[in-house]
């Protein structure tokens, strides 16, 4: 065995730098930084094609997702500024081409692509995304025929959502003026490019929020490629159209162009001009129709009146003569009218006989008894009246004291209050003057009564 020197470290516990070795050990941060610089320099501009997976928009506005293919994946981030400039709404499954740069995240030893631009990977990918979105929205029932409402026959106000410049709005206004002039409100929006979908959806909802909303909406745009029309395929626009409380016509593109708003709208027009034709009738045709209907109505009334007159004349001709109608009734009435006087005379004779019998009974019995009772009652009342007569007591020595006006004086106080008295006796009247000192007792009633003779009794009013 060979012996080892004292400087040999067979255990390998200590790191040593060999002779001629000028590469010192790097720290983790130094290595991560070097990797970051290398990656960013080597891949400062890349275009990556892949399928979006795990798309997520953070509350800050940044978007995070993964790009993948059959055998690999790479994380990606889209900062808020770039996300706001997207011309379409990304979703899982969409095949895209991401343009940006690679960078690393030293804290987790990860790398990712910072995306500056995101595009769909060709028309095939665009059509695949469109078909997938169409099937998803249809499954929710947004395209059901039961949701669609009939258009108003003659709207007073029409709202148009389109670009304020270009031939589309001019064509619509011109055709409306030719057919049936009405009030039109234009809500100007961009019809393609960044932010177009959000503004189109906001216009649909904005018309519904007006104090006096229109009777009908038209969403219109001229023709173009599928990329140009893509704003009308965005989910936000489709949902706004499906949820609209106002009837809506979609007039996007030419007849061969189809967008998802066409399925959600109440009616689809092949062109913006055709949308105006759907929206209103032709005023001249309506006037002609009214004239035609008015003529038909007048003719129908005239024919009806003539037919009624003919039917009335035929009925009059078939009616029997008035004398013929009344003769049977007159014949029936003649016999009762001839018997009526005899019947009345016989009934009166019977009544007189009955009355005579009753009168005889009254004279002989009941009437005499009743008259006797009445005579007795009258005699009793007469006797009572004689007894109650105010002059009767005068015959028994009483006198009636009156004042000059004839009023009877009932008390000594009343007699002393007048200057002259009249005393009425049975055989005449005498005058008197009251003597207050000697003839009228002015003291208490008890003193006055004590001066009356106790042994003399005055006769009663009704004494004989």
C-alpha cells in the first residue's frame, strides 16, 4: 500500500482548488442571474405556437396561462397593457402564436415567456375556436327559437349600432327614409379591432337603459374577413344580444358571412340595407292597402244594404193584410163583449140583494145597540162637562176674581199686584180695589192660615 501525505484529503470533505484551476464556485444567485441573462439574450424575441391551457385573468388585469403541444408546455404571462390590446378573447383550447421573450424566475428555478402579442394560429384555428364557442353558447340555450321575439310592425324609434362613418349608416338611413320615415338614434361604435366587442355590447345595453328606449335595434357592419368580423363573435356581444329586452336585427357582413350574433338576434338580415327593409313597411304600400280596404268596405256595406232592402221587400210582400190578421181576434172578442153587460147587470142584482139583507140585520140589531152605547157615552161626557164648567161653583156662593183684562187671579199676591179687581158672582159682576194694608196678608203663609176661621168648611167644587 502506498502511504498518503499529510496534505491528502481522502475523505473529500473539504473543497479544494487544484493547481491551475481558476474557476471559483458560483453562488446560487450568481448562477441564476447568469442563466437569466443568457436566456434573455439568446431568446429575446421568440414566436411560439401552441394551445392555450389554464387561461386566467387576474384582478390586476394580468393574464396567466400555459402554452402546450403534444409533449411539452411552457408558462406564459400577458401583462395588463398588452391584454387590453387583444383583438379577440382568448380561451382554453385555442391554438395561438405568442410573440414575446423568454425570461427566468430565479426564485423558483422556472422560466416563462412574457407575451407581447397573441394571435390565433391561422384561419383553421380561428374557425375551430368559433365552432367551439358556438356549441358552448348553443348548449346554454342562447340560440333557441323560443327566445326570439317578433319585430314591431311599424316602429316609431329605431336604434342603430354601427360605425358613424362609412356606407352602412347611410344605406340604412336612406332606405328607411324611402320606405317609411321614422326617428333614428345612432349609437356610434368601432366595429372591429381593439375594444370593439366591449363597446358594441355596452351600446346594446345602453339603449335598453334609456328613459325612452327605441322600439327596435339594428346592429350593423359591412362585409369583411373573418378577422374583421370577429368582434361580433365575441361572447360578450352574443350574450348582450341574447339578453336584450328590445327586438334586435343582426346585419353584419354580406349574405355569405355568418357571425354568432346572428344566432342570438331575433332576426338576421343578409345586409344592412335588408335590415332597414325588415324594420319598416313601405308607407306607399300601406296607403294603397288602406285605400283598397276602404273601397272594399264601402262596396260590402252597399251590397249588404241592398240585400237587406230586398229581403225586407220580400218579407213585406209575404205578410198578410192587417184586416186578415185582426179578424180572428175581433170575432173572438165580439161574443164576450155582448155577454159582458148581462153579466154585470146580474152581478149588480146579486150585490143589491146581499146588501139589503145586511142592512136589515144592521137596523134590527147591531146598529141599534151601537147607537145606544154611543148615546150613553155622550150623556156621561155632557154631565162631566157641566160639572167641570167654571161658572158652576158661582151658583153655590163662590166668586171668580179677575183682573181688568179678564185673566183669573188665583192668589192673594196676584190680586194685590193689580190696581183694580172684578168679582164675578152668579148673578153679575162688581168692581173692587185691593187694600194691601187690611185685605192682603203679606206675612208668612203660616200666619195667613192662622187667621182663617177653623170651624167654617168651604163647599167643594163638585158638591151639589
